[in-house]
C-alpha cells in the first residue's frame, strides 16, 4: 500500500520537471524555426528592394538621355529658325534692272541691290554668253559675315545694234548670171547667219550689160535694220572668158585681189559629171567651176596642186585678165 503523500509527491515533482524540460525543448525548437524563416524573408525583401531601386535608376537614366536628346533637337531647331530669320532679313534684295544689252559688260550690282546694309552681292560672270534674245537666268551669291546664299536673277537679253554690211560697193557679174548676195557680203551682228536674210529692194537685172544701182537691206531678230546701196556692173562675157571671170572674182572675194600672173588658164571638162571647167589663178590656186557656174577651190588650202596646174596649163586656154576681166580681179 502506498504511503499517502510520499510516493505520490515524488511522482508529481518528476512529472512536473519532465513537463518543464519538454516545454523548454519545444520552445527552443520553435524559436530556431522562427529564426530561420525570418532570415529567409529578410533576404527576399532586400532583393526585391534592390530590383526596385535598379529599375528606378534605369528609368531615370533613360529619361535623362531623352531629355538631353530633346534639348539638342530643340537647340538645333531654334538655331535653324534664328538662321532663317536672319537670312530672310539680311538677304532681301531689290531688283533695279532687268534688261541686258547683248555684247555689253555684265555687272550684277547694276541689277541687284541688297536691302540690308552690310550684305554684299557677287557674280562670277562679266558677260552673258547669249546666242539669242530673250530671258536668261544668272546665278549670284549674297554674303553677310559667315552667312551666304545663292539666288537666281532673270534678265531680258536685248539686241540694240544694227547689222552692218561688210563687202564691196561695186560688184561685177556676167550677163545672165544669178546673184547670190551672201557670196559678196557678210553681216556683222549679234545674230548669226544673217547673210541669207539679205533682200534686194529692186530687181537685180543681169540680162543686159550695163551698170545699175540696187538697195540691199537686212533685219535682225530684234528688228534692228540696215541698208546698203550697191552698183552692179553687168559685163557681157561668154565661154572661157565668163568662166575665168567667175574664178578670178571668187579668188578676189576669198583671198584678196589677184595681182599675180596676167594669164588665167581655163581647161574645159567634158568627162567629169557636174564640172564645167578647171581654172588656174596666179599659178598656184585652182578653182572648180560647176555646170551651174558656182566656183569652189580645188584641193585643200596649202596642198600641192602642181601636177593639176601643169595639166591645166598644158591643155587649157589662156585668158588675159587685164584685157577682158577688169573689175573681176
């Protein structure tokens, strides 16, 4: 039988102690588990915080770059606007003249005046190389300090000079010959090839021998005109004399007066199509006379025509120019 109070008390104390130890161990285990979980939670929190900070840093850096680029763009645009305003202000010009007389010196300052004092105008041409009357564009440069710009001026090219006849006051032709005025006259004018535009006011009749006066005239592209009175001497010549006269006249018009040998040698041609004769002038110049009476020089200028000249002298007939060709040579 158990003794009341003794064994029961001992068991009670032992159980109480065991419970305390068990409770302490449990609390220690719980405390350890709680510490490990807290460390893991703190690490995750720090990583997330650093990620947020890095994202913010990157956004701020990107915004800074965008701001700089926008500032540069705005600065360039602003500088461009300022430059445009300055150009518009400095490079306004007044057009003081629009007419350029062909053949005269061209000075841009006679046509353009800058409205802004200090702006200079330059042009690199002294003459307008115009081949017709009408509108021409001329490029010029305006400068103000380091600023410059190119512009275009439209001028009206006009011709105020009258054409001039260059040629003899008297011409000699043979009876029945058709006169081609461009054989005798050239026209000095800004317009080229005016010789073909020469007109004769009254008919140049060559059907009969004699002397008659005609009036020649010419008009250029600007309406400038001029005239010239010419005496036509119609000489009754036939055969070799007529052929020799045309050749000598051609020599005189192209080369100058024939002052060489007195005899002109004419060799009639029957075997060459389109050629009426060969004519030897001054011993070293040969002309081919076509069937229609036109003359052209035989061979190139300066070429050796000795053999042909010998042939003409041997087979042709002599015409003394002093006897029958007065006026033609």
